[in-house]
C-alpha cells in the first residue's frame, strides 16, 4: 500500500488504511527508503557502465517518490518539518545515477535467443533463450549448436524436461554427454562473443578449458568413490579428481558464474558448481585415456585390500565394481590421504630457484616458501619449517617431501641448510632443461635462468685491422686476429679448451644459457688452431677465407669484421639482393626489379674494383642490364663484348633498342676494321665473336678497354682452351661474364669463369672446388654453391624464384636474329638467281606457285642447307639457326626445363630431332601428321613423363592445335610463316591454362632474308622491301627485279659466319 | 503490510536479470595451456599409490593412463587453439 501511495497509484481504500495508522505508514515508508538507498549504493558497484546508469536512474526516481512519500507520511503523523528526508540528489554522491541519461533504457538489453548451457546434476544441459526472447525449440537448439561446429556429433543427446526461464516460460532442453561434446565446449571458450553463444555456455566452456589445462599437466589423481547401502557390499568406481586447484582462480571463476548456468538449482554455491564442472571434465578426460590404455584383468573377488587395489587398476576407466564395504572404505581412506597433499586447499606453491653461477662456477639451488615471511615475502624453506606451526608447518613439510621425491639431490648430504644445494654444470643443465618443467607440472614454482635449447653453431671470426699497407684492394695487407663466436659470446683458444674439458659445457649467450655440443667445440678448436699463427693477410686471402675457399672451417662459417678492403666489401655485399639502381636517363626501356638490383650489383663491382659473373637465368634480360651499365660508364672508355656468333646481331639490335646513344661497332666478317685502336676510340661498344676475337687477339689486346664482357661465358669453362687463353690477354679495368648456366658441368666451370673475371682472387681450382663442395651436399647441388657467392662475385637469379616469377609476364616473346653461314648464303643466292634468271610465266596460279616454291626453298635454306638439299652430311656448324638452337637447348636442359621446337617442315623436323638425339644422347621425337595416332600419343606421353629437361620437335600443322604441353616452358618457332595465328597456336601449346611458369617463346629469323620479310608482313606492314603492293596484288605479279628486291638478301644485314671453327670448337 | 510479499524494485529486478543472463566478455580466452613433457611428475611426487599391489604394476598402469590423458587433453586444447607455444625455460 505504501509503495502504491508513493507511486500515486493507491486506491481510496488503501489511502484510508494508511491514514488509519500514520506512524506505521511512516515507518514502512522510511524502511522502503532505506532499502532503496542501499540498493542505490550497491548499484554503484555494478561492473557494466550502461547497466549501472540505468539501474541508478530507476533507483533515483524511486528515491524521489519515496522521499516525498516519507514527507507526506511524516506530515500526516504530525511530525511535519521535524522529519528531514534525504535530498533526492543522493544518487549523484554515489556516482551511479550521475551517469544516467534518460530513463527509457531497458534494464537488460533484449536480443535474439542464444545457446545457453546449464550444469544440472553434474551434467551439461543445452537450451536456447535470452532476455526478452522466446526460448527456441529443441530442434532449433541443435541447429544453433551445429552452426558453431558443423562436425558436432549430436548422437547421444537426450531430451530432458524443459527448464523454466525467468518470466515462467519453458525452454526445451537437451542433456548432452560430456564425452561427446567436450572438444566443442572447450572451443566455445576461445571463440569471440557473437550472437550464438550465451555467457552461461561460455562460462562452462572456460571452466572446461581450465580442466583441460589441469589434465594436460597431469594434475589429477584417482580417488575411490563408493555408494554405501545397507549390505556388506559397496558399489565402487574410480573417480579422477583435479589436483592443485588454485583457490583464488576457483573463487574468481565462481564469481563470474551466470545464474543461467545453474538454472535448476539457482541457490547452489558457485564454488561448488565450479568444482563440479572441473571435476567432471577431468574425470571424463582421464577415464577416456584409461579406456585407451591396455586393460588389466579384474580380480575374481574384491574382499581384500589387494583385490580392491587390483579392481581399481582394472577400473581406471570408471567401470563400476562391487567390493566388501569395510575394505573399500579402508582403501578409499588410504587413497584420500595419499592424494591430500594435492587435493586439499594448499597455499602458494614452493618456489625452487636456480641462481646463475658464482665466480667459481657454482650453481646454487634453493627452495623458498612464498608468503611465509614478514609482509608476505618469501623465506627459505628451512626457516619456514622452523618458524611455522601446526597445519602450516605440516603443509610445508608435505610439499617439501613431494619436492624431494622429484629432485632427490635437494636432500644431498653435506649441504649448508635444508633446501639449499650446490649443483654441477650437468645438474644445472638437467634442471634447466628437464627437471624444471617437471617441477612446474607437479605444481612447484620454478625460477631458473633463461635457457636456449638449440646450441648455436660456432662461427670463426676473423677481425681485420688496417696496418698502413700501401697496397690497395685485394693486395692490401691487414693485421688479423682469430676467435670463435658462439651467439654473442667471443671465445679464444684457451676458452675453447677449457669448455671442451667440461662434461657439460654451459655458456651464456644472448641472455640465455645453452649447452654446447662437444663436437662443435672440437671443430672450432681445430679451425682456430689451423689459423691462429696467421697475423697478416692480403685482402684477397681474407675474401677467400670469408667465402670458405681456404681450408676447413666450423659449421657456422666464417665472419669477417673490422676494417680494410675485404671487410668493407663483405659488409656491403652482405645484404642480398643489393639496392636497385635506376638505369641512366638515356636508357630506353624499363628494367624489372631484379634487373635494377643486378645493375646495383654491377655498380658495386665497379666501385670495389672487382669483376663478376652475371648469372641471370636465360630470358631474364642479361644483355639489357649490361647495356645499361655500359651506358653509365661510356665516358670511361670502350667496352669489348665477346659473344657467340648466333647472338651477334641480337646484341646490336638490343643496343639499338635500349641504348641508342651508345656508339656500337660490330667487329666481325671480312669487312671488319684493321685499325682496332682507332675503331675502339670512336665507339663505346665493340661487339665481336669468339672466333674473331681469337683471330684478332693481338690487335684487340693493344686497346686499353674499360670493360671486357664475355657473353655465354660457359665457352671459357676450359681454361686451357685457346679461347680462354686468348681472352685472358685482353686488358680491361673490369671483366664481366654473362651466363645462364655457370655450373654446367660442375664447380670447375664456375672457377674458370670467376678466375677469368678476377685473376687469382678465388685461389687455386682444387681449393675452390673443395671449399664449395661442402655447400653442395644435402642434394642442393651447384645452386647452393652459387648462392654462397651471391652478391659478391656472382649475381644469380632464376625464374624459379617466386618473386622473379611474379614479376615476369606470363609469356615472353623474343626475336632471335640468327646469322647465316657462308654455305647458307651461297645456296640462298643461287636459288634466288635461278628465280630471277627464269622468272615465272603462265597464268597467275602457275606464277604464284613458282614464286611460293622459291620462297619455300629460301625458307628451308634459312633453316639449314640440309633442309633444302636433303644431303646426309652432319648438321652441326652449317646453320646459324641450328647453332643458336643448340645454345638455347643446352641452357634449357641445364635448367631442367622442357623445350618445344616448331617447324613447318616435317622432314626437316625429323632430321633435327635425330641430330638433337645424338647431341644429347637421349631420345628426341618429332611429332608430325605422318605418324600413327598411337605413336603420336606415346611420343607425347614419354616426353611428359621424362624427369627434368626434355626436347620435342613438332611440325606446326600437326602440333599446333589440340595438345596440352604445359610441361614445357620454352618454345622455339624455328621458321616463320605468314599467319601469326598459327604460330600463336603453337606457342599456346605451352602457354595455356595449367601453365604455372613464364613461357619464353623465341622466333628465329635470319636477318636480311625472306625471314625478315615475313616478320614485316606479320607485323602488319604491307611494305615489302620498299615496295608498296596494292591490296589486290600477289607475289606472282612481281617482275624479276621486284622479286629480287622482295626476296633477295640484304648484305648490310647479313652476318656471315667465318670459315673455321664454331664457338663450341673454340671453347673446347 | 505483513504477509504480503513486497514487490521488488524494478532496478533490483534488472540487476537480478543481469546476474542471471550474465554478460559477454570482450575477448575470448587466449592460448594459455602449456602441455607438460612429464605427465607423471605430480603422480611421482606423491610417492607409491597405496593399493597393496605390486608397485611396478601400479606405476606402469597409472603412467600409461597419465601419458594418454595428457595427449588427449593437449589434442582437445590444440583443436580449440588454446595451446601456448613454448618460448623457453620454465620460470624465465
């Protein structure tokens, strides 16, 4: 009635009743006011600001009403102004209602029904509901649970009677066996809050996760549970009980328990609920584990303690058994007493501390009791035992007894006091690495120095100091000092010897202790002994040491620090790849990022006064990169590039394309200059062939070249060859070797190239090969050796590197200009002369036919003389295209990749395939329309199945469509035809869906011949040899002179081979 | 007023409702479970289990169960992304 009156809702009868007992009215109003004030004060402690604000607002409003009601009751009782109601703004002093905004915020935000978990009679019940939400049906509950994890097994779920939610509604519910849902329940705790999982379920998940943690630490003990009846037999089973449950954590978890988690027993103590959940999860886990272990037989009877013991061991998975009541009770009591040290409420765990060794290398282990000292600090365990009494002392002794069982050396005789013992290095290491973690699992607190489990490999350190030597560069003499580095710890020979003598050598590095391998120490000692007497070295020798080319070293390698040419060089080369450098402004084109890095490396080489090997994979643009560098340094003097004849015109073409400002001279052929010095003085770049270089070596060697570049440097892999010996005579400030295959036949090839680029720097061949051979072990091959030198003397990048592959286009189309041989030129001219001497006559069809036949003949000659003459002589060395093809095929095979070669001429294709088979001593097929279907299919299958590299020749018509040959990443279009679509189809055998690598497609043309006319037509130009043909014209309409112009050779573009050896023969 | 159950103030009812339904925590629990490499450490620290059977038999059977239990628990924890990566020595 009083509340109604305060709210202004009292009925007349109520008012009359209140008026009839005004003092009582006043007392009740005052009591209500006090209750409201208390509630308002409590509301100020609510954790959620929004809830705090809205509760505060409601209570404040109520306070105002009640204050007014008290005043009215007091006036009615005749007390009038003697009564002072508390000011209605008291809420502001509490700080709760001060946060109130409006009063129209709901008390608990309503939302959709969420999946709830309740702990009922020691088991999990799932239902779905929420504040202001209608509970879901049983099927919807299952759907919600499965939406969290679609693999959830709902078999074994049973419907139970509905639970009653606030407001009185019933929520359909499931009883879920814990062993069917434990993983799901634990996972719920680690998922972010969302719209499905309610706080009650999450809370259960968190407690379940805690139980899993205890289980993962082995913190559980088997206890006997028995249900007693009236008879002499008890029904027993093993119950796994959590051990070392932290009291503070337990209480904190209990405090967070939502009421919905105990919906059927809201009054249950939260700590009891939490312990129940913990215990059930631990029991479930351990029983499941016991069911996986080998089961021992049950005893035939359970009337004695021994038999009950056996029954317990046989029933660790929770199987029930009957036992004599008295005996079971006795065993139960013994087990409880045995487990009590870890199941009773215990204080903070004992602290086991290992101090870092003192000056004499002694490690001190000490045991302490936290919280037992004044002000809650720790005291040594002996002191705690001496000063504490009763249960407290007993607890410490029991805990110490557990510690002694795990670490018996704690009780070693001769110690100064109980709980303190000196350890050897071996014992300290055991504590650091193994015993410490065991103690933590057993519930002790452990403080030990930080440990590094993996021993770092010793590194030999070479410290260099400039000693005032007048020499520079590789000849600079520096003072050196040797030591061994283990992590950040530097050791001399005496330190190494001392450690090697210890049973368990422990060192502190990087703030952590680590046990060294004695084999590593022995290796380091040997490496140090080998070098310790050396006190001065040249820069070149320092470099060789750093590269591992001089003697044996420890597994961690050699590090050079200090000052001097070599140390500076190695520091700069240490970061690979080097910083990219932009090409000069006059460079026409864009370098890819790895090319810019290569340019940076070339710049570094020039600065360091070194030569090097640019080992970019074929197709990655070595020539353009080098041209950019030549352009940058053109003012320093001329560059001589020695290249295979097959790529001579390519060099000229690329220089014209990328660096048109370079003055380029081709020194090759009968018309080449006699005055090489003068020629070099008027050009920035002179390009010559290996053959020409050998023939003109005396004159070339008389020029002061700024730079010597050798392309396809594998041609000098034999240092005894005439080519290699001749090229070494060429003087130059810098020497650069270009090759995609620097280790074609082994590390000796690489030595030859590097010794050419930096004479004497890399030492003797045998030592070089031996030093790098160690790096090729483990199946990594020569690439590993190249990587060891990468950034310094070698710049190696391959298409297989993901960052390179990502930058490359899906396909690269390149035009390869292949010079004809003299034999080809002669044949070509002869055919053309015959056509011109006897021009075609007759109707258009006849005339066209003869011209086309002549064109076909000329194209065959461009391919190879034998393609036209069908002679039986060996093919090698008679065709520029074939020579270039062999170089490409060599490189592709060396890279372990596959190559497709397309030709229009099937008979030539067969001849070519035979030649390549002989060359590589492996079957190379020719796929053409003349083969039976089965033979064609087998050829393709065999080629696809071949491991590593492989070559396949295909006729354009038969192989141009329908085949999927994505195993190939290289395509050569050996001869051209008028229709580019046909060639695109050929290339697309490799470049198509399913291809994961960049496809490099090369079109071979002989410059100055019909090949180039085809190129022009394909490129969309209708102008052929300066003739403008009306659209309706055909070749058959051309006069003899027009034919000569259209099809004839262009001498200015012809690059004929010289008589004499091929590039390969010169290199042999 | 005796015998009549006093109607709870709306705000108190709201607080009760909040306590019943609980509140969402902002963050899910982070990985914190560090499995042990010595599952039977706690068991060994208690000494022989008093079962009046051969010590070796009891020890062998219990050790087998503890090892399997820690494996199962670690698997459950891993599946829930609750296993903490070991960074070094204990107490460091």
